[in-house]
C-alpha cells in the first residue's frame, strides 16, 4: 500500500530496534511515562468525581437548593413565583417548609442543631436511609421528630424517647423574664445518611415547627426548591425577574465552601499528576534530539535524494507522535482497567479504606478523551524543536568526510 515517504521513514525509525541503546531506552520510558500519567490522572479524577457525586447525593439531597422567603410577598406574587419555578425543567419540587436553629436536650447531653420542617414529606435521602420508624409518623402526630443515628447515640435516645427542643430566636416575655420557645418532641424516626449533616440536622413536620415558631399563616412559610442538579441554581434564578429574586438564598451559602474545596483539590491533584506528562514529553524531546544527531548522515542523504526541509521535519514529527499515540492508547486501556477494578486491586494488596466501604468511582469517558488528547498534543509540541533541527542539516557539511 502506498505511503507518503515521510510517514514511511518516520514509522520505520519509530520501530527500529538497532542503533543507540540509550536512545531506545529514553524512547521506551517516554511511552511508559505517558501511559502511566494517563492512568494515574484518570484514576484520581474518577475517584475525586466519585467523592463529589457522593457529596451531592448524600448532602445536597437533604438541604434546599434554593430558598425563598414569602412573608413579604403578596399572595398573587407568591403564586406567580411558584408557577414560574415549577415551569422550569431543572426544578424537581417546590415545597413550603420551615427551618430554625435549635437546641435539643436529653437527659444525657445537649446539642445545637438545624431543625428542618417540610410540610409534605421528608427528603428522599432521609426516607431511603431510615433505620427505625416510619417517615409518615412525623405527619400523623404533632411534635414528632426524626433524628440521625449519630445524634441519637450522642444524646442517648431512641424511638419513643423525649427531647426538649428550644428555639432561642423565638421567645415570650413572662413575669420571670424572657423565655425562649420550647417543646418536648418524641423521637419517631432514626436515620443514617452517612453525610456530615447527620451531625447537626434534625427533621420534623412543618406544622409542628410552625406552632413552635408561632407563625400564624402557612402562606408566610418559606418555600424550598429542589433541582435535578444543584449546580444549576444560577441558571434557574436567571430566568426569574429581579423582583422575584428578592429574598432568595441557595445551598452555596451553607455548603458552597466545601464543594469549592473539593473542586480546588481536584485541580491541584490534576496539576501535580500532569507533571508526569511533562517528564514524558521531555523524554520525547531528548530522544528525538539524540536521534537527529545520530541520523545526520541519513538525513543528509535523504536531502540529496530530493526530500525537502518540510518532509525531513515531518519524519521526526511522525516519530515523536508515534511515541505519544502508542503511550496514550496503552495508558487509556490501563486507565479503564484500573478504574473499573480499583477496589479489587486495593483489596488484593491489603488496603481497606474506610473500614469495609469502597472508594466511590465515577467513570467519565469525556475526561479520558480530554486527557488522551492533551497527551497527544503535548507529544506533538515536543517534536517541533528536533524536527526543526533536522530540517536545518546541511548535506555538504555532514557528508564532507564520508
């Protein structure tokens, strides 16, 4: 089959086993370095994406993605806002709810918590992770409460026990002075989601907390908006009018710093592992530079046979790209195999992280494609200088004493 002469010679040089052993050694490690870099970078990105996905699933599914205060809005404006939110495809649900900073006290301990109170149902992540009790029991009886396994153990309570809930922000004046609103709640549900929110979040019904907060009208209760993707909150808000965006807060105000830290850690890890690529690219540059010096005589003969400077340069570009493409293909195959079998490999070498839990992994082939493309582009850039040097070889000087 016909091949362009530059492609034929470049591939022949790439597969040539004879010549300088050191050049072959450096070329081999440039391929190995690219393969190792792709495998390491894709593995780390998959694990970091897995952790981020777990945070979204366990933490962001328990808190409102958007919150709108309703007390200052006219009934008509409230209905228009709710209708506008429900019409957006990213919005999963729009519910009224209350929340308040509270202090819960048992015979064993006292804790500061965030008390959330949806009017219709508990968050799906809480319902799916109930260990004891029924979610509907919070709405069948007043002043029932859902508590995490962590807080139940800390406070020393179980289902059926009483907890005194105090709201410091709401109080009444009595002859004895100012007394904060408080009430005995019955523990009806114990759940465990495994997220950080288990340490300081409790749930009750909207009606129970409304009475404790002394809010008269249900229409004055704020609304919570749950999205299919919490990171689309800005897009949802951009479709509302400026007046409707008044009195709104989103999940970033309470949990945004955590996700920003995770994103920053992922960037730093990617940058550090990207240094492996730089070492591999430097090896390609070094091996091609030595190859040009070694093959000066052959380059000069090729020029005398009629190859121009561009054809000579393409020979060494193809040779360098060959190393980059082969390393990228090997690295992509290894990366997929390692990611899909990561937990099995860790168990095989005796590493058991988080007790018996497994590392969360999210496989993104788009990330793999970007990593491979970056490796090939960097390999190509590394060929430019040696190719330029090869094109500048002067046959008359090289072959003078041949």
